[in-house]
C-alpha cells in the first residue's frame, strides 16, 4: 500500500497515492543449516574428514542457490556457507585465530 499525501494548491485539495519500490538483493551471509554447523564442529573435533566436510558445504551451497533462485531474478550468492567465519574469513589463514571450524 502506498503512502497517501494530500496537497493543497490554491484552495484545491489533491489526493496523491505514492508508492516507492526499493529493489533489494541478498549479497551477504545466510544462516547455516544445523547439519552444516554440526559437520563443522565434527571436523574441528577430528570426527569427520575434510572430504566429508566439503560434501556438507557443497550441499549447503546448492541448497542456498536453489532457495535463492525461487525468489526471482537477481544476483545469486552462496550465502558464505563454506566460509570459516562470517566475520573474519579473509584473515583466518594468516593468523592463529580460533574463530572458525578449521583445524590449526
């Protein structure tokens, strides 16, 4: 529903309905599934292999892309599903940080 504006011009009242559309697109992070979060923790604890973690991440990325395609045209993103941390992933490998599920 648009915003209703009433203008007065020379004692004549004019009603105008204004509707503003602001196009938006997701370009950032999406929440990870429980399966992926558990897989990340299992990898960090040494319970699953990197290959198994990669499969979980690939599945999460495919699922994310599939869901985003349903929203219509626009940019698609992997939702940063395979990143070690939404906050610090560009820096994880350069420093001894333990913000991620990666083994150090």
